[in-house]
């Protein structure tokens, strides 16, 4: 919980629930999904609370916003560098930790300054492939 104290957020029970939901979450949930999951426990929670908390975490660099899913913004609390694969059947996003060589030095030769890189894969996950 200590790491939450540095966020500059007033930690209401609802916000703490959002932070806990995200902590270690590997499902890359959308704001809607987080809202639905927590609404049962917190019937008075509003979607704006979820949305604003996510925006705040994003600004603080504690949450990544993913645009890989064309239908919904998805969020990732995992800040370790990694890539993503979207399964086009089940819409799950998978973390990809394989190193993917990107010739960054060439881009720098062309005058770009590269701060981060992220590769998006689109395909079918092993589970969906078996079901087919
Ligand atoms: Zn799948
Ligand atoms: Zn991820």
C-alpha cells in the first residue's frame, strides 16, 4: 500500500479498490471492465471515479494506456518494458517479453530521439487456435 501514498491521490475506499484491482492485474482491463467488477462491492461508485483515477495514474506514469484494441482503451499496470499481442478472437491482450530487435541506432542516425518502443501483434492465441 505504501506505493499508493506517493500518488498524490486522496485514498478513498473506492480508489483503494481500483488500485488493488489493478495491482498485478495481467488482463489489461478496460475502464468499463474495472467499473463492472467493482460496482458490485461499491454500488455507489460512479464511472467517473474509475475514469478519473485511471487518468491520474496515467499522468503519474503508474499506468499505461494501450490502444491496441480498436474497440476500447485498455490499461496495463505493468511498467516493465514489454510488447503486446491482441487475440482477434477472444480480445485478450497477452504480454510478450521476447526481445524484438529494433534498429534504434539507425533511427537515431536519422535524427530521431527514441524514448520508448512498443510492438503490437495481432493474431490468435493458443486457446482460440485449439478451439477452432
Ligand atoms: Zn484468444
Ligand atoms: Zn502488458
